[in-house]
C-alpha cells in the first residue's frame, strides 16, 4: 500500500492536499497487527490551563482540510500515480477525526477516521472502532490510478473483442500489390508501402490507463490477555487497458525496406531459415484489463513472556474476466473486397492472444518463538500452500471446427485439458544467542520447495491460424510443444557471529551456503558459498562508520546436461545457473562537523564475473565458446549533508548519489574458428552470433530547507534532479568472408537479415521544485499554499516511430507522442481544527 504524503511535507508539492498530522498506527486489524491508539499531544500553541489544576486531555480531535489546485498543462507522466493527467482546476481535501473515552474511567472505547487525497483518483479512507485490549474493527479503501499514454494509436475498437474500428477494405487496388490469398511477396514498387498506409486513416487514439480500487476490512478480538483472534478480508478490482502488441503469421520479424526495395526472404531461402517474414504483421493494441483479487485470512495468536505462537489460514483468488484477446488481422484481404469480421469468408484471420489466467491459492501458516533465556531465542516460520489454475485455455484456433477434418477437429478439443497445481513448502528457523557478554551469534536455515504437479499438455495448434487463407503458406497440424512442469528447491544456511572488541567497535562475520536445484537445470543444481566480514566503529559522538566485504562463489554440481529440454541447441546458460564469482564492498561514514552540521558518505561496489560452463567433450563444441551472461558490475556512491539550527527553527539538507550498472552478455551459434581465427557459421542455417553490453548510469541530487519563520509562519523549499542514461551496445553477426568464399546463398540472406545496428541511448532528465507555506491565523485555523514545477525530458527511440513507419509496410505501431513535459501547479487550502 502506497503511503500518503502530508500536506506540508509534500502534498502541496504535488498539490494533493491531505492533513499534516496524520499519525500511523503500530498495527491494524486488516494486517493482523495490534491496534495501538495514540492520541496526539496537546497543541503547544494553545493556552495552557493553570498548572495547579488537573489537566484533562481532550477526548476527541477533528481536523479538516479543503482547497483547490490548478495544473497548467496535461501530462500522463506527471499525473501517472496521482490520477491528474489533465490541466485545469481540481478540488482537493482531507480530514482526520479521532476520539476516545474519558481517561479517568474504565472505558477503553476509541474511534478514528482518516481521509486523504479526496477529490483525486488516488483517494483513500481508513476507519477504526473498538475497545482497546478487547476488540476492534477496521475498514480501509485505497484508490491507485496509473496512466501510461493518451496518444496510443490502434486499429481495434473499444469493445476489447479484437474487432476493427471500421472495415478498411481496399482504398485503391492499384496501390496494393500484396494479395493475402496468394501468399505472394510484397513487390518492389514505389507504392508497395500502401499496405500500412491504407490502414492509417482507420487508426484511433486511445487512453492507456488503469484504476485499482482496494477494499479491506478486519476484526481483532482479544479472547484474554494471551489469546487473540484476527480475521480480515479484501477485494481488489483493477480495470482499464495496458499497451501490448502481437504478431500475425509464422516468423520472427516484419518486412523492412532496404533503399527503394523491400526485403522479405521467401522460397528456399525462407524455408532454410525456418520462416518467411513476408507473412508477418506486427500490430499494437490496447489489452483489456478486468481483474478481481479476493483475499481472506484468519489467525489465532498466543503471547506469553516466554512463548509466542500463531496459526493462520489464507485463501486468495484471482479472476480475469477476459481469457484472450481475439484479434482480427487487419492486413488480411487488402486487395480483396471490404474486410469482414468473419472467418474465412474474406480471407480474414482472427487469432487468440492469451491473457493472465484465473487462479486460486490455499495457504496455512504457523509461527513460533521461544525465549530459553533473556539472551537466547528460537523462532520458526512455516507455510504450506496449494495453488490451482484450471481456467479456460486459449483456443488453438478461432476458425469453426467444421473447416477441419474430423480427426483434426477432435484433436483441437484437447487444448483445454491443462490443470495447474503447485505445492509450495516454505520454512525458516532462526536461533539467536549471547553466550558471552560481548559475543552475539545467530544461525538460520531456510527452505523453499516448490513442487509443480501440473498436467503435461500437448497442445494442437493451427500454424499461423491460416486455414481460412488458402495458399498463404500455412497448413493446420500438430506441433511438439508440450508444457513442462518445473519444480525447484532452494535451501540456505547462514551463520553469523559478532564481537565487541572495544566499547565503540564491533566486528562480525557471516557465512552463507545456498543450494538450488530443479527440473531442467543444465546440471543437477548450483551451490554457493558466501563469506562477509564487517566492522562498525564510533569515536565519541563525532564520527562513526562501517566497512563490509563479501566474497561469494557459485558453481554447478552434478553432470552437465546442455539440452535439458531438447530446445536449447546452442547451449545458452541462464545466468542464475552459471558459475559466478561475486566481490562486494560496502562502506558508510557519518561525521559531525559541528553540533549543527552532519556529513554522511556511503558507497557500494559489486562485481559479478560469470564463468560459462565448458562442454565435457567434443559432442557439443558450442559450449566451448560460452553463451549467456558474462559480467555484471554496479557502483553506488554519494554524500549527504544535513543542518539543524540549535533552536530547531531551521533545517536543511543536500544529497547526491551516483549509480552505474553494467551487464554484458554473449550469445553464439558458431561451431569453431578457422585457421585464420574467423568465426565459421553453421552451414545448414548460418545463424548469427552476437553480444551486447548494457550500461545504466543515474545521477540523483537534491536540496531542501524548512524554516519556522515565526510561531505562525512556516516555509518549505525542495529541489531534486535526476538524470538517467541507458546505453545498449551490440556487435556480431555472421562472417561475410566465409559466406562469399562458400557461395552460401542462405548465409547471404541471413547476413542481410540479421545485421546488427546500433541503438540510440535512452535518456531522461527530471527537475522538480516545490515551495510550501503554512500560516496559522489562530491555533485552530491555518492557510496552506504551495507551488510546484516539474520539467521532464525523455528521449527513447521507441517513441521516434510513428504509428505508420516509413521503413515498414506491415506494421501498425503505437505512435505515442513524446512523453516529455513541463508542468506548473499552484494550490491553496484551509485547515480547520475542532
């Protein structure tokens, strides 16, 4: 649950006003925590009663805030999580109300009601009522909006059924040479790009957004001073759309232009490569979201000075109203008559795109803790769950069964026989002790065992879903694409010891052993040994710091099986199964320059080196070159400066952080090197080899100050800056000299089709400024005012492409507008205390 910002601290900065004195409870009934009602202290600025008379704390407190905000420009990113993408005025407000029984009586009644972000889609409400130490009930509502785009282009209508916005048909048969009924390749003509251009007038703009509404309720009942029963229930509904895309046809790409010609391999070349790009159409669409999640929990807790225990049962259910998005191929039949929404009359193809399946889970949890002595404690957590998924499966085809032979039609019925079943055992045991006055020890064991008992399904699919398009190059038929249940187990043992060698200095050491195994691993499993040394020290009140170093080695064990599923012909190694050596250094230093000024320095550096496995013999020379993750490095470093005046009326801070993450990966399908050191590619397919380096750099800086100018006036100022850069370097491909020397025509096609091109960097820059002011006319009435400005500049090559791109003739892209923005917000509100 996202916490709400207060008015004074950040509400006016984003101009989502909420009460500033919102106080969090130590626990809540819905979350299974103990309700700890804390009434706010008596306001210091109010007139105090005579000290000789007994002071009676107030029995209730009511505070309400109401106001208005104005946003200068519309921006989906600026209001992504607030639900305020549009410009113009918006009413805002919030309230807090608390009450309790007379403290002099034996009554323990309490109540509380809090509302925040009222007037916005991110609104929330919490209500509590009960008797402290006896029973309590609670209700909570939280709205969570998310906006992604208001300029998303798509050819599908708003029904969510995959139907087109109109029947595009053929605007000019002279400009469309692609005949979906003949399977012909796009011809090299000046107007051959009309395939996408013909559809452009029918594209419509959609808002891509979701709204999540969460309702929670709970009951806490104290049976006696040791036993407590809790029950809670929640319902979450999420509705809207998310951006997605799908590919019609059989293949791996789309038709692209090379100069004035179209490149799309067909015939023998296409068959050798295993695909025909001339029949692939890429289409972006607004995927419908209509999710419901329900969760119920009941627990019984026992609490005594030495023994604490809890037993709980949890049931959760996820329901998706849409099993699939049944999209119609808008490119089919461009040179025929008007495109109908039926199959196969006009050669139209409608394919099912699978959406998240409905599922449910039963879980039983137990926890126990026992204090043997004041310094020795044993604690254990154990849970066992059963997850089930037996919803409707996506159909193999949307074509009528009458179009197929009886045997094929019967085989298609088996696509709905999948039954998902997952058993999960999780356990954690921890022993802590202080055997000597200066020595602390800790030992723990954790197991996570997931057993997948799902059925094995051999789906029958219609290749390309093209039975209704004769001559298109497709034919219905079964494929060997069995589902493979994947179980795995993870175990971890961790030992920690710490010793205080001086009053202000403590040294500690950790050792962790982790073992993971599972179905279809490249080996029997992996095991990792990690050791950490740490020292923490302080010299008086003016300087303290810590330094830690970790060294870890992960390696596979058991026999190597480079093809556990038979579908990994090039021996690509998942990074979490590869040999890896990790070195990590972490440091932190706090330095008090003066009683008012404190400087902090922090840093963390991590180096992961992956040693890819080598084939044990020459049966699979592919592995001798290695394929998969090679290296990860990350660096985080930065200082913080804080100032607090001696009288507490002025506080300020400066902060800066630098982060760099680097990932390197290598993939290859080469068999060997020739005598000249050139990569020799597979003669049967000439598949490419490639590598990439991913570098992410982020700079973050901030400054702020809060000044209590007078007893009635408080001012605040904040500024933050963020700069991010994502760079992706690629290299590789097939060897041109080898292809030319061998006159390999298939390789020549491969060389042209898989040429790696550099990608532009993705960059972002954000400046945020906020000014806030609070003026108290009386102890009970205050005026709040604020101003905020954000400027965001975003450069992503993914947004450089129009919905209809000049280099592709069979793709309908999203065509989103530039997400950069500059937005001003002003607001004012009045707070009244009763």
